[in-house]
C-alpha cells in the first residue's frame, strides 16, 4: 500500500493501476514502457492540466457532442487507468465504445471488454470485419458499426500509424498524449496534451457543459480551434519552465 501522504502518491498509484492491468491480462507488457514515456512528459508539464490541455478538452467536447457516430477506442493502458470514466463518458456523449489494441490478442480483447462492462459500460464493440485502410498489420481490423463507420474517434494513447490512417479515412481524431512531439499528437485533429487520468473527468464535465449547444455554435467553435497552435503552446510552456 502506498501511503496517501507520499509526495508522489498519485503517480505511484497510477503505476500500480498499470501493473495491475498487466497482472489481470488487460494491459500488455509493452504498455508499461509506453506509460513510462508518458510519465516523463508529465514531469515536464509539472503533472498538472495546463491551459493548452483545457483548450483541447473543450474542442474535443465540441467534436464529440456534434458527431453523428462518435466512438471511444480503448486499449489496454486506457482501460486499466480509466475504466469507470470510459463507461461514464460513453453514456454522457452518448458514444459507442470499441476495444482496439496494438499487440493483437483475442484473449486480451475479451478481458478488456469484460473489465469495461464490470466498470459500468453497457455495450462494448469488438474488432471484427471492418477495415482501417492504409495500415497493413493485423491492427487494421475494427468493428464496422463502430470505428469503421465513425465520423469522430476518440483514441487516447494511440500509435502514430493508426492515427494517421484514421485521419486519411476522413475521420476526426481526438487523442490524449502527453508527448506533444509524437506522430499521434501531430496528426490528430485535437491533441489533449495531458495525463489521461486528469483529462477524462474534465472531458466528461465539458461534454455535460456543451451538450445543449446548437450545431451552429459548436461548428463555429470547432472552426476556431487550431491544433498546431495548441502543440506549440505546450512546447513553449515546457521550454519556458526550464529556462
Ligand atoms: P507515435 O506512435 O505516436 O509516434 P510513440 O510510438 O512514441 O508515439 P506509443 O507507444 O505509440 O508512442 O504511444 C504511447 C503514447 O502515449 C506516448 O506518446 C506516451 O507519451 C503517451 N502516454 C502514455 N501514458 C499516458 C498517459 N497516462 N496519459 C497520456 N499520455 C500517455
Ligand atoms: Mg507508436
């Protein structure tokens, strides 16, 4: 047990959740390494949600509530860290939830689905006969009713190839990625540079706030958003903190 008084309590607790994810067969061992990279970038932004994160969270909420078929794509890290919030976000938007993992394993996909359902998700789609074009590995399978026909996909902690492929298919892609230099961050429509455990509760609140906005108002706000500017704001923030 980590004592709550420990100055790095939250960070250590989050590590525990990822390690438990591996033990439960939800998260891949490679997920531990991805998490470590995330931690390093979180250190650089002071482990707090910053203004560039909040602006991107708002833009993500605009896109999600105005989408025709929004889908939340869930991998092993995201499930281990945010299962309850994933279920709640799915209900609030409302959006479909689909399991999609990088290192394909049927067994792990089923475990992720069951874990999400245990944590309150009503229905969880699995990859099947849908195809994500432009990628040639076995990660190209998706659900035709989910990611296959989605106009907006929310894919936190995503790999660059897949993010680029989804964009090429004409979909709006929202990601959460602590590394503003990753290929995912650069190719997404909206990049939330923040820890997914902090971003999710804020995104749920933003969706509640903007759900009643008119389509016109939402579109106007989406048009104003500039993801390149958000990424450079995050990099400027990091460089200023250390100069
Ligand atoms: P890319 O494929 O986009 O170029 P990559 O190969 O460097 O990126 P991946 O392992 O594909 O990285 O994806 C993991 C990404 O998720 C990393 O950029 C990492 O910083 C980020 N990440 C890990 N844990 C978290 C977290 N808890 N919150 C937000 N981002 C995270
Ligand atoms: Mg990658």
